[in-house]
């Protein structure tokens, strides 16, 4: 990979006093890697470690970062501060070494908050849709020549990266509620897309605690800040009176300040009208499918309105949006032994997200048999949402179920994929196929795919890497052309 000359694009912001080298433990994650990339562009020396090579690690190395594979206490040598991801355990040798050496240790969100401190921050939170909404906002601001800094949890295809240092005062970033660390952020605009039960171990298993935390997130706004929230979400609608901040609502809801109507989907694109207070309705052609993505676009429009971005820039950015890695990512059409099939990959790992993906796929290609390969993420989520998973996964025509990706968790009896297979078989009469390991998935898919099938791979674990392997095996894969919705 070509070396990038950082000196040509550095921007001027106040430096962190006495901080020269920043070390990231778990640097290969999208969120950690994105923050590291922005800091590298700002001129800090970056080091880090992770358990395996990946594209994030390779990109950071091209920026001059020193990255170790494996965690060793000597890796932190020279660090002024150590940043840790949520996945890092208390007994990690680098964390212990930093504590013993009295080197400051901060969480990812604390470092993101430091990046945001001297900028006009837009923080996007919610159970679902954070990455897409953040990407749409960044694309609109970029189209308007506002040159924002952004940190996104997925690859923004148009930029070829998930993070970028802009020259302007704007910073657009995801706000992670999984460990409540988004409370460190102090943005000017906060977006909440929806609120559902997830990551409940963080919130003592109490949904009221989760709701209270989102209220605190909104109240972290300055009194002159703005909350942009989805009125279609019943939980958010209930919480609005508690926000005590200027609030702009969006959604299909008749009372929304930014209201969607006349929605239609043509293959993998959407069209709809957006109605705004004291402004003419705007016709939107969005290069994404599904009503859930129309909501994400409405959130982005509401944020753009706060900075008086012109309608032409908004419309062009949404119409030409090139997508995000692993968010309904369409690899294209490929030949099988029995004909042609379409391959689509998605990161969604909550039942609501899986349902939205299925709905979008059915609307895009209603005539196709839907073959889904799904990898559950975390035993605790599978346990807590077991009934919802069983209901949603039974809706596809053929299901291949990989075992749970543990993400560091210990197995929980009854919260595994074999149990899900049995439950789906008993209740629906369908025959899900258990896949013992991700490595055998391409071969198993090859045995069951028929001409005209739509193959949808889904999950937040290592299934994404398997999909890339599958696509690479299909050397004649043909990218689908942009649909024409006339």
C-alpha cells in the first residue's frame, strides 16, 4: 500500500499537552482504528496492538503507525497515553503494564471526546442505524464542501476509509451506547435513531436504566445544542419531554418535523418525499433500499438543516451515496453450478436489524428465493433475544446458521445455534442447516444455491471475512448496475 504524505493534509488544532505517542490496545477495530487514523493525521505518533492482521491494521501501517500482532507488555514502550477498547479485559498485559507505569489509560470514547472538544461535534447514537446515518451525514457535509472530520464504524465506500481528518470545524462520529461510554461526548448535535434492549449487561438488565442513559446523553448537549430524534420510535417519543433541549423530530410519523411520505422502493434504491417546516417538500432519490434507510436519510437531512446546507447538496449526496462496507453491501451476481445468484452481505446482528434486511431484500427482489447464512453475535444477546431471533430467522426460505460468535463471552446453555435450529424446525417446519465452522460455509452454500437465488450473509462476527473469501472464489462476479426507478 502506498505511503501517504501526512504533512500535506494536517490541520491545526490545540495539541494534547505532553502527549507525543498514543498506543491503542485493540487497534484493529473500526472505531479504534478510525480514531487512531485521525490522530495520525494530526501528527501524533501512533502505536497499537491487536490479535490479528486486518485491513484496518494495514491501512494504519501505511500511515506510519507501529502495530504489533499479539498483546505484550513491551508493546506500550514510549506511550504517553494508552487507549483501550471495550473488548480489552482487565488482565490484558499491556493494560497492566500501563497501570504499573502510571501511564494514563482512557477508553475509546474518551479519546473521541477529546477529538470533539475543539470541534462542532455531531454524535449519532441509537440501537440500530448508527453507521449508515453517520455515513449519510458525512457524505452530505462533504458534498456541501464543508470538509468534515468523520469517524465511522464501517468503511465509507466513497472515501475508501472509515475515518478522515477534515479541515473544517465539523466532526461527525458514531456514539457507542454498548458500554455507556457515549456519555463522555459533548457534541453540538446529538442524534438518536431508536432505542431497544441490547447490551443489557451494561445496564444491569434494566431497560429503564438504558432509557435514563440516553436521556443523560441528550442532556450532555449545551443548552444551545440540538437533539435530532426519530418520532417513529415509541420509546423516544415517550422520553422527549425529559430531554430539556431543543429537539427536532423525524420519521414517517404525521407529527414529525422532518416527515417522510410517498415511500417506494425500486430494486436496491428508494424514493420518497421529505416535508419540512416552512420549507417546500423535497423529493429524495436514495441509493439505499428499505424504509429503515429512509429514516436514516431523514435524520441526516435534519442534521444538515441545522447548518443550512442547501437542498441540492443534500439531494446529490443521497442520490449518489456509494454505500458502506457490510451494510446491505451488494457484491453482485455470480455463476453457480446451477445458474446465477446474487450475493448481499450485511452487518446487522439484532433481530430488528435482521428483519429490516430481510424486508429490504424481499422488496428489492420479490421473486427470488432468499437463502440466508446468519452468524449470531454474543451468547448474551442470543439468550436475551432468543424468541425474536427464532421468529425472524424462520422467515427466510433457506437458513444456514453458523455457531455463535462469542466476542469474548463464555458459552451459555441453550443460547447457541443448535438450539435455535431445533426451535425454528419445531415451530416453522423449515429445515435450517447448522454450519459447524465459517470455513466450510462457501462449500455448503455451493451445494444448495439454485439459479435465481438471493444469498444474504448476515452477522457481526467473522462471517464478513468469509463472505470476502466467497466473493474472491467467484472470479466472474458481476457488480449490479444502479437501478433506474422511473
